[in-house]
C-alpha cells in the first residue's frame, strides 16, 4: 500500500471515529434535555437526617404543594405554587406544630385576609391585603380574645427657625416614639391600602422629616407603616396643612 492510500485510510478512520463520537455526544445532550423536561420531586434534609423541605419541579419550575419542616420533624409551612409563583393559601406553624398564620396569594402577591394565631389557638391578628399591599383594617386580639385598640397617635410639628438653610422642617412621629416605623409621602390606594411604591421619607430615630421652602403653604399627605408587637403593619394616613408662618 502506497503512502497516499495509507493517508487516505487514516483520514477515513479518524473521520468516522469523530462522527461516531459527535453523534454520541448529541445523543447524550438530547437525553439531558429530555431529563430536564421531566417532573421530579426534590427533598432536602437537615444534618440529623430529618426532612427539611419537599416540593415538585415541573420543566425546571416549581409546581404544586411545597412543604417545609422544623428540625424536630414538625411541619413548618405549606404553600402551593403555579408556574413558579405562590398561588392559594399559605400556612405557617409554630415549632410545636400549632397553626401560627394563614394568608392568601394571587400570582405571587398577598391578596385576601391574613390571620395570625396565639399559641393557645386564639386569633391574634387579621388584616386585608390587595396586590401585596396591607390595608388599614388591622384588628389585633389578646390571647384571651379581647380586641386591642390602644394604638399610638400620629403626631407632627413644624420647625420654622431653619432660616440658615432657607427652609422649614416638617416632623412626624407616633406618640409612643416607636422606632419600628416608616413614613412615606403620598396617599393610600383607594384610601385603604398602603402604596408599596410611595416615596420614602427621611427618618431619624423613629421621626420622619420633610424639608419645605419657607413660603410653602399647602397640604401634604403622609402614609405611615407602624409595625406592632405582633409583627403586623398598622397603616395610617394623615393629611397635614402647613402654613407659611407660625
């Protein structure tokens, strides 16, 4: 066999081998893609081997009822998913397995009534949400079922003697000086729901503030989100008329 024929034979062998390898890799890639499209159940465990979470993935997206567990084996929470977002009722439990909270989701946003419960089973809080926005209808109850109503007052004052900055200062706060609060410039949605996109006001040690021109004389609307001891948002809207003089 001459040299030219030998080189031709070697080329054919290499070419056929490369083609076989390529087809094999393509077959493997196709199989991987097919596997990704399959539904499968995911389970996570704590270091002690107990189940931590379980949920279903469909076509790479979370789907159906998911469950989380505490390290003691008790159920921690449950929530349903559709196309990767929360949909329907979500439940949260105390460490001992007693119900702590129920709330509704629509397309990933809180929508409906949220309820929280004391460890003795009594209703703790209930509040309406719309499109992820908490409403002004918060109700809180003691562990013995008594409706709580002793909320702090929204207060404000105007400081006129900031002439060196050519402005006056509007300050607002709650009467109990709670620091777990935030203030926003703007009104509530439908006069009931807190606007999550409202402009956040500057705040210092629980006191919100807005700088105004010395000759400013107009009405300002302030929305406030006050987090109660039950970790619920107490929503307040206040209209303040600021004079251009004392």
